[in-house]
């Protein structure tokens, strides 16, 4: 792999406050150190990234508040391809059960964007309020959308959209505030992360809401970014904690990797450094966790944590 050395200004997830809260950090060279617990894969091109998801061996990356593109990333070699470039401020993109790509958008767009990967056609779907962020789909084909709120006008809603496009406010309030990260388990329990407080709520299929875990507030504004689920565990990017967390089935929170000091250091989990980790996704075999540092900044490396 090529070695890189960058000086990069890092901003956090789908918001504008991070424009005033920037850290300048020197990136260390990317080397072939896949035997380490935390290592980096060089991307084939530098791209802005917010949320990432993984399906059928492909990472789908959304370009965030300052972008308009959705990319695919090969997690084996870092090859980046642009899928579509006409979606305003896409935050999360998932490959749904119908094979199409559904994207939230952090603007005053009151629908999801749908991309047909076969021909690149883009359409609109559902009816929600503006400022959408997180997105998951349950086993019955329903979509759940977190409404962070446009331009930091924080919201407290989660929308449900059926596979036929019928929309409703699924949850409002009940402790939920400025949500971005969403995850869903094999029993269709929904997990919702409050961005500013670091609280993660669990919502059962019967809509019973409980406080599942607390990552805690951070020195910066954004305590929690995106979530990922695999085999009984929730993985959470701790934006201004500069850590990646894991939450077990009982809601016990542990630091998976990161010292809390902003940086790009690879190595053992206890010494690895992250700079505003945001996009997060688990490999389909559950052996690797992929992390992107900095929600709005241009990224040139994919961080990998061995699980």
C-alpha cells in the first residue's frame, strides 16, 4: 500500500456547529499492518463521508452535509466508486430488501431519496419532515428514520415508512432528542442514539421505550454519531469522545478502541487514536468493524477494528 501523510481539518457529523469546533491533526502513514488490532486501508480517492452501512460485501458511504454523492467502497482494497451525485446532503444510505439504495438527506427535503443501482435513476419515497439522518429497515420491510433536524434545529421524532411508502411519526419525545444513529436487531428492536447526551434508547416491536445505555456527554457538542448492530452488541461511534464503544445485550458500555485523544494512530485497541469517529459498519461475518473519522471532512483512509 502507498504511504500517506496529510494535515487534515476534521469536522463532525451532519451539523454545522462543527465548523466552529475543528481539530488539526497530522495523519500518520498508512502501512500494511493488517496484523494489528486497529489498522487502516487507503481509499482510492479522497471523499467526504458521513454515515456508512454495509450490505453484500459493499460499504455504502454518504457524503454528508457538504456533499451530494453516495459512494461504494470495497472494504478489501479501498476502491471507491461514485454511485450517484445528485442527492442533497445525504447522511445515511442503506441497500434495502428490494435491492435499491435509500438515502436520508439533511436538508429541507421531506422524503427519502431512492437510487436504482442498475441504471442510476433517482426517485423520492415516503413523507417525513426535514433534517433526516439515520435509516434502518426491519424484517417486514418497514423503514425507520431519525429526524435530527435541519441546521441544528434539533428534533425528537422517529418516522416509520412502510414498504409501500405510507408514513407516520413512530416515536416523538420520550427522552429522544437530536437523534442520528439508528440500529435494529434480529427481533426488530430499534436502537436510537441521542447525539448530544450520548444516551441510547431501545424501542421494542410493541413500542415500549427504555433507556438502554449511556455513553455520556463529551467535551465537544457531539457525544454519539452512528450505530451498528451485530449478534447482540451495539457499536457506537463516540464523536467528540474520540472513541468507539461497544454495548452488550445488558446495556453495559465498554470502550472498544481509542484513547480519547484525537489522532489517527493504528495498533492495539488501547493505544489506537480516532479523530471524531462517525460512520460505522460491521462486516457480515462479524470479524471487523469499519470506521470513518470525521463526518464532513474529506477522508482518504478506512479504519478497521478487529472484533
